[in-house]
């Protein structure tokens, strides 16, 4: 499955052209992280990418790091 910007924006309830460039960078980063962790591309879902994007795109709400849930799910998907 190829996760698109539109998929992630829908999952995060973001409408319009709001922050498309920033979100695209985070989508690429999260997807690359998952592939590097051994997750097969066909196992990368909108949900895990949206979770990772949300973790990184926080505007000061957290520390800009991937959540424990994201890391655990990435590990599960890599098996």
C-alpha cells in the first residue's frame, strides 16, 4: 500500500492545503524509518504513517519524537 498525503490528512482530520509541504516531509521520513526498520512496503498502513507524522508534527506539544506506540507497532510490522 502506498500511503498518500491525502490519506494521512484524512486520518489526522486536516482539510485543505494546510501544511502540505511539511506533512509530505514527515510522511517521507516516517515511511523511510519503517522501511529501514524492516517493514515490508505492503505492510505500511495509513494508520502507522499517520501516527508517526502526528508524533513528529507537534508544534511544541511534545518533544518531536516517535511515540512508544509507534515504535512497538513498527516492531510488530517488521516481523
